[in-house]
C-alpha cells in the first residue's frame, strides 16, 4: 500500500468514525444520519480501497477516474443544499403561521379582559 493510499484510508476512516460518533452521541439527528451514514461508509470503503475508483473509471470509459468522487461529491452537496433549503422554507412558513396564531390568541385574551385597553400608539 502506497503512502497516498494510507493517507486516503486514514482520512476516510476518520471521517466515517466521526460521523458514527456524532450519531451515537445524539449530536446528529437520526433523520440526518440517514444521509450521513452512507456517506461515511462510501468514504471508508474508498479510503481503504481507492482502486475501486479506477475500476469504475475504466468501466465507464473515463480517462481520469479521480474526478468521479469529486463530481459525485459535488452533486451530493447540491442535493443536500436543495433539501436543506426546502426544509428551511417549510420552517419559515410554520414560524409565520405560529406568530400569526399567537398574535390572534393574544388579541382574544386582551379583548376578554374587561376594562383593559391597549396602550396608546398600538
């Protein structure tokens, strides 16, 4: 095993170990772990067996196989960012609705108290 293979194996295994550690310690929610655990497994396998990338490159007719993990990683990041933006948009809609409901409930409570008037200027 060459020096480069050792480095890639160590990086892959350390990253996989970190992800599994975060999942086990509940620092990473299970829903997100479903995304990261396969990433950790792929990094560990490709770290230990980098020749898999060369084999896939030959099978696909790609002349420079190291570009495959980079391209797949970039696509995975774009998909992950898109999913995060969708989730953030949903949360913003929920938050807006909760704020509106809280304001309506506050108004109803104020209206139910006899003799209570809102301060001037509101």
